[in-house]
């Protein structure tokens, strides 16, 4: 499956894909053409392996933002057997940047929360490009209470550059509602699994990121701030975003090494945007296995271990002097 419009570091890959596509369009292919297609496909695999095996931090951000990358609704369609969407926060409105609802995953009945960005510009504008407002997090908390009441495991898909930064959002208590959501998640007496499927930026990600297991896809990132936001603060220009990305240490390898996440889910060769079905299958396997592990714990054990997990998170150095 082609990844669609290529990224700036994929020029050679895009050229190979174009050559293969042109040859495959031929209706009467000779043996020599078939051999050439096979050779080009082998060369494409090697190129993908080389390029995606050595992505730097800024390239990882570009992959995490790829327009064809699977979003929460894609995984709901591909990995879950059923999904019944629930709307509204019973206070202000229905934030389309935050999906919520009942779902079924193999033998497990679950509650799903997740950021949604949208495919077309119209959808992206309606979803605020995945940046949830306070009503989105209030909607999430309402569904968390519902999950706890009916003893349903909670699955959260994180994919946002950050919570919506507008004046209206601040007036309606953006910072407070994110803090309330994190506090509630820390005390939920039901299994909670959080997976960063694309961008995991700032408090917008943390608002649904407190879980018994926190995983990240191989080419996703999870950070206290977006690279552009960091560059704007430290260097007063978004042009320094690649430098900020390298300094933030937010790739899956860094996150696992620093004990910020529990698991890294390997993506298909060339990124999740090249094979939605394979990525959904891997995600489904991980979720089913993890739910089976967590269901063995009592509610009190879940809350206690979750607390200890976040107390131990991260690695830091202290000045001996």
C-alpha cells in the first residue's frame, strides 16, 4: 500500500513507487517486465527499511502527522467489532475532536475515548485539527464515570498536537478540566490502556493519558510540548522546530528508555500510513493481550499500581554538589 503524498525524505522511495506503478499498469507485461517489477519491489523494501530504521526526531514528527496515517475512527472500524458513539458533555456541547463510545474488542466490552483529526479540510476544521476544547474533556470524564459504573475497561487513543489554545477554551476552564481528567483517571477502578497513535502533545494528550499501561506507536511522539511551541519559546521562531524536536527526546526509543511508556508497538514497514489493516491488527493483538492481563487485578490493585507507576515515571539527574 502506498503512503500517498511523499514526505521530504522519501524522494527516492516515491520515485521507486512511481516506477513500479507505471510498470504494473501495463496490460501486456513480458517476463523481463515482471523481473524488473520484482527487482524494484526488493529495492523499495530495502529503501523503506533503511529510511524508516534511522528517522531523526523531526522526521518522526512528520510521519506522525502524515495525512494518511490511521486515526481513532479508522482503528474503531478496523480493530473493533462494534462501536456505538456517545455525544456531548451535558454542560456545553459536543466536541468532535474527542470521540467516545461503547465498543467490543474480541470478548471484551470496553469504553473508548480518542482524539479525532478528520481527513478532509471540512472534517479537520470541525474537529479543530484534533485539538479538544474543555467540553471534549468533560465529555471524556462523563464516559469515564460510565465505564467505572458498568466495570468496563477504558481504552484511550491519543493523537493531538495539544488542547485547543483559544480564548473561549481558556474561558471555559481548559487547564482545570485537563487536571480534573488526569485526577479522575488516576482513581478509576477499572483497567485503563492509553495508546499514542500519532501526535501526543502537551496537556491535550495527558488529559486522557493516565493509564495502567501506556503504549506508543513506533513512529509516534509523546511530548510536554509540540516542537514548534518549544522553538517559539526558546528561539522565538518556528524555524528551529527540528532543533527543538531533537532536544525534547520524545521519540518511541527515547520514551521507552526513559520509562515514560510501557510498550512500543512496531509499525508496518514504511509507517502505519502504508498499511492501516496490518497496524490495526497489531494494535488489536496488543489491546486484547493487555486487557487479559489487567482483568486479573482487583480494582484496588489497579489504582495502587497505577499510582506507583506514575510516581516512578521518567529518569532525571541530581547535582551531587
